[in-house]
C-alpha cells in the first residue's frame, strides 16, 4: 500500500526534481504544528514599506514578499522575489542590480525550450544568491489583447507554445532550490481595471485556451505555487473562485502545490479559504488581513474546516520539500557570487534567438561589408535598450542609462538597460556610424540622407497596470520612420516593443527587426543579428494585427480613468480562437502572421507523414537548408479538423528548432499532445478526441504552408 501511494505521488508530481516523499514529509510535519504555526505559513507580507506599513525586519528590503518560518520545526521563512525576467526590485533609492532576460515574449519567440530552461536556471540562481527561495515567475497569461501592458512578461498567444516555454522556464528556476510560481491564474489578460473586471468565458473555451496554456506550463514546470489573479471570472474573484482553484487546478489537474494570491487580490476570509486560496500575499495590499486573526476565528467557528487549514499548510510544505527549500540551507544574500558576465551571455543568447526578422527586402540584411556609413536614429540606441515596467522590473548595474522618462512613480520610471546597440554595431563594422536622437524628424532626415543606410530604433514602453492606448508606436515615431524612409530608401527599423505594433510605413522601409525588450545584453544581440554574426531564428509568438479593427474587441473594455468602476469583458467573442486562430476563423489578413520570421538562409520542408502509434499521433517530415548560410529552421506543424467543431481552422500541433548547415537535411519527428486533437466537453468533464480526418500542414510560419498530410482518426 505504501509503495502504491508513493508511485501515485510520483505520477502526480509529474517531475523528476520532486522528491518522492515530499507529500508524506509535509503531512508528518503538519501533524506536529500548532494552529498558530499553520496560520503563520498562510500569511504573507509585502517586502517593502507600503502606505506607512513597514515589513517584518527579516524581509529583504525592496522585495515582493516575506512569510515567517517556524523555527521550532526548522521551517525556513519564505523570501519571495519577482519575477520572470530576473530578480526584480520594488521601487527603492538604490534598487538591487541583476541580470535581465529579454522579455518573456522574446524568449517565447525563440521557440527553443532548452533556452527557456537555461534562462530560468540563470535567474533562479540569481534569486537564490539574492537570498530568495520563492520566485514569482513563470508568467503565462495568453495574449488575447495585444495592447495588454504586461504582454512583455508573458509568452504569446498560443497555449502549446506559451505553456511549453513557460513550463521550461519554471523547471529552470526550480533547479536552484527556489520555488517557481505560475501566474496569473486566470484570464488576467488586460491591465485596464484589472482588479474589478469580470471576465465572461465559457468552460470549454476557457479550458482550450488560457487554461490550457497554464495547464501545460504546470505539467511541464511542476511549480510549487500558482498565483491567482486580480480579476473576476464569471462573476467570482479569481482568488476565491472554487471552480478555478478547487475544481480545475487542484482536482482535475492534480496540482499539489499552493495557491498564493496576487498582491491585493484577496477579498474575503471564508470564501477565499474554502474557494481554494492557500496563502494571502503581500500584506498590507489587501483591505484586510483576511488570513490573519479572521481565519483563525473562521476555523475555530467551523466556517473553514480545520482540515482545510491543514491542507493549506501541507501544500506550502509540499512545495518546500519537493523543491529542496526545506533541505537546503536557507538562502543568504551573497550577490558577489553572481557571475554577471556569464549570465549576460545567457540573456544575450535568448535575446538573439528571440529577435524576429519581419522583413528584409533586397536582402539589405545582414549589413554588407562594403557599407560605408550608417545613420542610427532614435531609441537612445547610442547608450541603451528599453525595458518594461512594473513588478517585473529588473534594474541594471549602474542604474538606468537614461533618467527622468516615464511616470515618476510605479510603474515608472522607464528603465533603460545600458547596452548600446550603436557601440556593439561599431565593433562589428568598418562603416562610419553617426547617432541622431530622432527628436526632430527634420534633423533625422538630414542624418539619414547623408548615410548609406539608416537604422531607426523605435521604442514602446509598456508596463504593469496600464494597457497601451492603441497599437501605434508612441511619440510620433511612425512619422519619424516615414520621414527617414523618405530620405533614405535603405532604411532598417529595429523595434523594441512590448508586443505587436502597427506599421503604416512598412512599404517604405527595407527591413524590420522585432527585438522586443532585449534585456541586459540587448544592444549586442541586436548588433550581432544586424551584422550577420547571428542568423535570425526568432518566429512570432503572437500575430501582428493590421489594425485595431481586426481585434475581437477593437476597444478594450473598461475605463482606464476609473479606479473602482466595475466592468465586464466578454471573452466568448473569440472563445478559444485566440490570436492566429481568430484571424484564420474570421478570414482576416494580419500584418504579420503567427510563426512568421525570416532567416538569412532559406529552408524547404517536405516528406510530411502523420501516423498513429500506440495511441499517439506522430508527425514526421524533413527540413533542408536550401541557402548558403547555416541557420536555424523552425518547422511548424498545424492541425485542422473539418468535423471536430474546433474553435478555428487550425491549431499549432508541434514544432522543432533545427540547426542546419547549407545543403543539410534533417528528419524531424513531432509527437502531438492529444489535447491539440481534441475538444473539451464541459458536460462530460473531459477532453474528447476528434474523429474523422485531421489535416496536418507544415511550414515555416502559420501562413506559409509547404506540405499537407491527412490522418484518418478513429
Ligand atoms: C503583480 C504580480 C507580482 C506582485 C508582487 C503584483 O502587482 O501583479 O505579478 O508578482 O505584484 O510584486
């Protein structure tokens, strides 16, 4: 019997790094705890001063959070840090400086799960060396809303890609005896009125979209914790949503870790405790210390069963055992042990594999050796690259390279990471390079006209708590680019944006690179791609719409000027047809399709076959480098069903990232997740595999089909 329960525990934990006896150890420890000790574990403090409230003295200054330990039982405190791009700092006079990964969307655009793991392992290491044992990333809210101010933290619009990449990042984080956190659970897909907006979504559509991304991330990453979100889902706050937390997450998915609230996302004691919340975070962000004395009273009065408090403590301890937090010595703050040079290389690699070459007319890129002069314009490209704002903000060594921009308080100011694209490019070309700040279009035009090539760096700052007002580049940069392109037809645009933007000037420029927020070594990553030292291999993890009119909600629901106003948003408009699925379903042609991305070489795809073997669907094909440079292909397989009543004509079914020398051909095999070939049946409470013909399409982007194969499913 004991052997059996152990085997069950292993299967449920679903990951190699979960100690097999974590559940038993947690249970035994809870049995020794007093009620007050259990209550200590379920109540978290903000790690910085807030509205005059000072954090416990044991907290690490300017951090996300702190939870007391139980010294009598050797339970260490939990020291929490944001987040998915590196060790962040809350606003402080001299915030800690750490390595910043490129944005989550950039890492997703690498389509390289191994890189996501290594990126996670690197920031997890920095977290531990910064004294933390809980990290508040991976972040995987699906990109339903390209104007969402937090898209830069997330992993794009496809549940499979986003889930796999985020899950790998979490596995990497947790390889450091640090608990990872999958967030924000769930449907927190816009920042406008994020704490009061009520998201309407049907169960099947939800399970096949946002929830599928979270589910895959949780299966792959086996996070110790999941953070419930600010918003309401179908009328109930996410952090007291019995259906989301108890039914979907804990019962259906078998999640064994704990649910922590987002900072200020708790609204009650009894509904939250019984609804599945295990730990209140970030006191004093909530209106009341709901999981403090009020929870004790609720347990003593029987409104919250004593077994439920045990369950909360056990889940927290399970995570601490399973991820080595209990067995490792408590982390100490020793940043001097961080190898910043090596970590910058990890960040750079993620950045350069995530940069997407959107357009390259006349093969202007890579820059030819004979280019004599280059005019670099805008984006502070002489000194820095931009980063996204909010709790995920990672601060650079030496502070922001440009000061005084953006809001004075949270989520500002804008932090510019000191990594100069101009200097990095100058080190790689004999061309004479000039810099113009782009503030006057006339001056920029003159600079561009006098050079062989003009490169405009266009930036868009996005941040937690605010969505972008539109998909346009801010601060008249569209006009700047048009002016420069008018003066020099060999104009290249490098976009440093949080997500998709529109490009009214696209026809006028020769080349466009999407460099996202490229992180600590971003300048170098951009220069390496421009110069051809790196052959671009990023592919869009999100569609670039042609205009706001194409979106399911041309205007974001809610009112950014209202703090308390309650609003609703209807996600059943597109249901599970998020991103490219929506465009294909509604036959709209976006500006750039999901999966798009050019290379300095060319690839051919063929020999596509699909078969069923032992209940698994396997798709095989070959990919060949038909050009003259080595490069990474990202072959993508999509599945479509005529009879399956799917939300959209096609779904991403799998992909690979393959390095090919010129002329080289490789065979690739992809095993399809059965859920991609199924529909969730809410009445039956399970996934139903579609029968009939499934058509697999293969290509280098969602809009570039090179081969088709049909598999008849029984
Ligand atoms: C964010 C979370 C973050 C938390 C702690 C909240 O504002 O939504 O993602 O982890 O703050 O800083």
